[in-house]
């Protein structure tokens, strides 16, 4: 029988395998290092955002806060645009322009979203301990959405959410619909509904009440401004539309025309039925909803705001564009169209949607 001699692979083959293994381990180590650095940097986002917000909250208000301008006169049913006010509202320092989706603002929004999301992860909470959790409120949220945002972050029960929405005996502000300022809030784990209520009231006081001067209130009472601003917030396609929609709302109020705003139907519909959304799609039958918020059936403003407006929407409510338009809609691309007459409105609707309304 012929014997077969088993010969081990040459040394060079063993060396090649070993060298490949080392390269793999180095690549793996580098990958782990990079991921660790990226992860560590990302996990620092909530900390830096929380510290920035805490710093802003501790800054004292100036002795005299700049009041919001107002160029609408409901008593005489006129809109008197002011060149200086227009220049301010169209300038780079205006909240209306800050609300536009420019690159800087978009990056800030992305950073805030990442920081807020990470702050609620188990890993971050384990590292950071009890402090520094973040809650973000967006313009146009109704009170139930705000309560859920805080409640989900803080593990509240349904009873605690309702407690958060109930005005406390010695509260300086009525915590009703429409008084939750957008932005990121820093909360501590275990924060009570009362403490969270005080937190949002304090920001509303600094960012809205401190700028709502006596003269402004004489022309447009705060609740009326918030109500109109909430309609603008829910109806607008962007900050460029806000003052035009405001002008149309005021035109309808001046002529005692029903506002006929779909967002109020959404508010009423979600409040009375289980729709799976706080802002459900409106169908023609909804115009017969029995609710004081149905602005197709009832003249004037709804009883309260329907959502929390941004400062930009409040400024738009106080400073509408002087327009002759009465009707408006947005096309499928978000373009804004308005008309002086219903006939012209229907013609425009047919052009963009192939139907009337």
C-alpha cells in the first residue's frame, strides 16, 4: 500500500492567515472606537441642550419687555398696515421669519429631535440619572397632546395628566387651551403635574405675557388673539401664509360671516368621538356636528383656542395683511390661493382640484 505523507501548509500560508486575522481585529477595533465616539457624542446632545435651556430659564427678563405690535382695530373694523411693523415682521429677527424652514432652523430642529428622543432612552437615563429629560412641544398641539407629551416622558397616569391640565387654586395663569409655548422643556424624573404646570406657565409668561402690552390688550384681548392665532396655526401652510389667513379671518369677523374653518371641525370631531387622531380628516357631513366649535354652524370665534399657537401666529393675528380676500385654500403642493368672491373661489378650486367646495 502506498503511504500518503501529510505535509503541513508552508509557513507563508500560516502567516497570511494570521495577518488577515490581525487586519480584521484592527478594523473591528476601529469600528467599535468610531461607534463609541459617535454614540458618546450623540448621548451628550441631551445634556448640552438641557444646560442651554436651564441657562436661558435663569436669565432675568429686561425691565421693559418690547410689546407686540398691533395693526388691527376690531372696534372700527379696519386693518391699518404700518411700514415699520411690516419691516420688523419681514426682518431676520422676527419670529415670523424664524419660523421659516431655513437651513439653520432646520438643523436646530433636527438637533432638538435627536436630543429629545435620546433623553427618553433607557441608556441615557441610566447614565444621566434622574435629571435632564427633555419634552418637546410643537406649535398647533391641543391640550391633550401636550399632557401626553409630558405624561409619556414622566410616566404619568391618566389622572395625573388631567391634574396637569386643571388650573390650580393659586395659579397665576389659567392653564387652558392655547397657552402652551412651543419648544423643549427640561424635566426631572418624578416631576409632579403641578411642577410641570408651573414650568409651562412660566414660559408662557416670559414669551407671551411679558410682551402683551396694555395698548395691545385694549385693541385685541389676549384670549381673542390666542383663539385667532390657534386658527391660523392649524390652517397655515407655512409662515408666509399666516398674515394673509389672519387678514381673511378678520375680514369674515368684520362682516359677521361665519368663519367656516375646517380646523374647528377637527377639534370638535376629535373631542366627541374616538377617531384615532386629534386632528382627523374632515368630511362634508362634519359640517353638521353639534358643537360650539363648529364655525360653519355658528358665527364668531369658537369659545376657546383650538390649539397652542406659536409666537409667530400670535403676531400674525395682531398684524394681519390688509387684503380683500374672503375665501382661501391650499393646493396639493401647498400653494396658497385666495379670492374676493365665492364664484372666483369655486373656479380656482376646480382649476386645482377639479371640483367645487
